[in-house]
C-alpha cells in the first residue's frame, strides 16, 4: 500500500483512536443509520421495517412473521421528515426515532417511540430539538445528531435512570458515524470542511477531535467494528474510501453513503447504490482482502440500502425503489453465502432519504 504524509497522519491518528489492532467486542450494531427503510431485528430474531409514507406524513411499519412471510403494512404514526432510525436496546426492545418538521420554520424536533416489555408500543414522545434523526450506538447507549443550523453535533447518553440531556459535541457537518472498539469504548467520526475527524470515548471522558487524513472532500462517514478494530468508510469524489491501516479506494462512482453488514464469520460486506441509482452493488471481505464487486440483478434504488442480521447468521438487505413505490427484500441463502432473489414488499414509502 502506498503511504504519503497524509496517509502516515491517518495511520498515526488511527492508532490513537483504536482503529486498528484492537479486537472488537462481540455483538455488532443491528442497523445501519441513515438508510431507508429503517430496519432492525427484534428480540425474537424477526425483522421489523419502518418507512415514511408518501409526503413524509406518517411512518409505516411491517413485521416479518415466523417462517419468513411478511405481515401487512400498518400505520405507525409520528409525522416525520425523511427516513427514521431504529435500534434494539440492551433489553432487546426496539426504539424508533423520527424527525418532525411540521411547522416548516427550521424548528425540527426528534420524536421517539419505544417498544414495551411484551412487544406493544408506547406513545410517541418529544425527544428534543435537532436537525437530523440520531445516529445510535449499538445497544442504544449513546445518540449523536446534527444540531439545528447544521454545523455542530449533539450527544445524548443513556444511564440507569434513562436518557440524559442533549449536550454539544463539537463541530460537524452531516450525520456522524459511531462504532464500538474492542475496549468497549465508542469511536465517533464526522467531517469538518471535507476532513474526516475522529473522537474516542475514554474512562475520563471524550478525547479531542483528531484529524484522520484521507480525501479532502469526504462526507457521509460509516463506521464498523471488526475483529481487528474499527473500520471507517467515507464517500468522496463519488467513490467510497476505506480507512483501516491506511487509506484506500474501495469503489467506482456511487450515489450516497455505503451500508455495511457483518457476516456470520465477522467479515464485512459493503453495499452501495450506483451513481445513476440503476444498480445496487456489494463487495464482500475475504481472508485475503476484498472480493470483486457484484451487482444484484434487476435492482435499482435510492437511499443507502438497509442491512440487518437474521437470527441464523444470514444477512438481509432492503432497498427502496427510486420513486418510493416499492421496498424490496432479499436475504442470503446461507450465512455468508450467495444471495437469493428479491421479494417485493410494495409500499407505501417515500423516496426521501433524510
């Protein structure tokens, strides 16, 4: 791999942030933020899908049934602006977050709805002012969102008594990314003026932001835990770039941010939408590096695909058609293996991603 002074800076900073050489703890995030539709796996191992309806008026919910069939779409309420976020918390229950933009005056607020013990859903509640849905750490321990105005980040942590208050978390443009290292501490990433920055949780608090080098027009970071450490992906110059033990280019022209899933053996699989939204492509990590890019037959999409882990170790993939008229689902035939055909889940859905 070719190293420049910028690459050396990235490697040095990566070592400080624990991006390489630190085994990741068991238990990977069960959703990919800023995807549409939003998907998470419930405590019963079945997938649950949440998507805004046409006009972003309300969220709709569809649940996988035993045996792999799907129940009907049901209204889930909660006026929203773009795609929601969903995560499974430490108790095994799901929590949904949606952005409310009803007044049109730049006073967006996050709305929150949590699953109750037994599986029923509580009421929607106000979760504070922000300009984006939150990016959520695995286990739903910490939330990160873009503050109103779009130039700063917010952080909110969960304690034994529930969610604490929102706190300022420094500069940042666009949605951040978060992953947990093998030491149990979180790593958070954002971009400032096209520069990727990282911040690490420590027993004494959060570190200062550290520049990580790489492309100068980076945006849309995504972070993933692996057995060898935290890996970061960013989009720049319409290509996906990877930071692991240095920077490398992972893809040809793409649209938007990548989505990342963890196969049963812990290796990553990356999914992207082609630049013209006419194809959905994926690339799997192997014992010797990355395998070739492969294209799903007959798939077109907007928004980042949604990846979820199925209880038996297989991955499931959800994509949203360009006009929002249908959501398609496909799953691996075996853990880490080939992919089966697409199943159309129909709408209703909005084609707006964020």
